[in-house]
C-alpha cells in the first residue's frame, strides 16, 4: 500500500492484524477431522496440561488408541456448548 504525504510517497508493508492471524489459524484447525491435545488447547484457549487434567478426570470427550489421544472437533464443540450439567 502506498501513502502519499506532502513531501513524498511512502510505501507501507501490509501485515496481518492479530485477529486475522487468529481467524486463519482457527480456519485451519476446523479443516482437520481429528484433533490432538494441542489443537484442543488452542481452541479452548488453555494449556495442554489442563486438557490432560480434563481427560484424566473423564470430563472431556476423547478417543484413545493405544497411547495416543484424539478428539473429534464436533464432539468438543458440542461438549463446550453443553456446559456444566451438574
């Protein structure tokens, strides 16, 4: 982008705003069919350790295959919208 001042023309570099960066990373996240722990933490805005705590307390929907944890994005979204039913 070019900006004209009285004396000269200044060429500005375009950089993404933090909202644009966050939205593009969330778009990439939702294109995945299966999430890992780090994806869920990014989506929920919490630490990876907190996700492991939720898993160990059986409070979050997940699939375990061998030693690996997987999460279905739709199940996480539904769980989040469900709220605390207690």
